[in-house]
């Protein structure tokens, strides 16, 4: 089965070209260059609290949209 998968992958690469591999799942959280050192205060902000990265989610919409 793996042989079939790798043959298909090689065939697709020959037809469509190589695509650079995406980032690993946790790689984007490995560096905290753009994250402020302060804890977030408002909804939608990202910050740090000690060694942890904290994100405050946006509040839920309370009223339905007017039609």
C-alpha cells in the first residue's frame, strides 16, 4: 500500500511540480517574536502570562443579524 502511495505522490510531483512542505503543527507557536509580554486585556488580543501564550476569544454575537 505504501508503494502505491509513494508512486502516486511521485507522479503528482512530476505533473504538478513540487510544493514546499507546510509548517509543522506546533512550529508557529515555537517562537513568540510578535507576541507582547503583557497579558491580554481585551477580547481578540494575544499576550503572554509567564511562559504561556494566552488569547482572549472574541465575544459571541448576542443579537441575530437584522434581515
